[in-house]
C-alpha cells in the first residue's frame, strides 16, 4: 500500500490485551500504520481518544513518533527479562521519556440522552498520546504478574505478542480465529494426508 493510503479498519487488531501490545500488532503481516489515516483509525480503535474525537491535525510527524515508540516497545517486550545491552537501555530511556508527557486532559460532558460521556478538553497532541502508550508499557514491564503473562504467538511465522489472561494460562495463539484456525486446518490436513497414506 502506498504511503498516505488508509489501512481498512478490519485489518487493525486490538486483541493483544494491552494497548502497547496492540501497537506491536501493527507490523504484521505487513506495515499497518502505512499512512496518517491508518494511524488515526488505530488511535480511535485503540481507545486512546474518546469516539468521535477529531484527529485532522495529525500529520506524518505523528506517524514517525508512533512507529519509533513501537520499535522501542517491541525491543523491551521481546527482549530478555534481565537485559544489560545498551540498545535495551536506550529503548527503555526513550519509553520513560515519552511517559513523562502529560496525557490528553479529559472531562465529562452530557451526551445524547443526558448520560455523561468522556470528551477531551482540547485536541490531543502526539506527545500526549505517546505518553499513554509509554505509560501502558511501563505498567506492563513493572508488573511481575502481567510481564509473566506476555506470550509470543505459536502460529507459523507469527511474531505477535499478547497478554495471556486465559484460565490456566494455556492460550497459544495471538488469535484463535486467525493463527489458531490456521493451525487447526494444518493439523486436519496432516491427519487427512496420513489417512490416505
């Protein structure tokens, strides 16, 4: 897809269990944040802003910022549990730096029907949205139970990671409907081939 074209919403995934891990999923099977429109769709779908928030001011610098933070998060999440490399330290420093920014301020307003709904006080800035992702990453990395529940998908050629909150912690795939289904189909074909042999 050419830079600047929007990735269809159905290709964006939000099933990893944490927004920082959902951001990592935007790299597979190909670049999903392939333009500003795709980034706007991801920000909205991830719930970083209340539904209906105008993001028309987002530009290519936002795309660069999100992709850069995604790279650092990936290095931290997929890296060794007790790292001592300079690249890991650099990634950790960048995530910590991003987490320092103030998140977009919220307020409660009356919506349709009179119920209270969330609304941003002002249009969000890139730094504030990156701060939300960086803080989610810090929380994940510093929570021993959550960190221990991070898994890499067992699907063929699937590099996605997810938070395993299943009973018994036996989840094997990033998505039962995607990688799990592929595995079940492959297993069925292997059995059928053995039966024919």
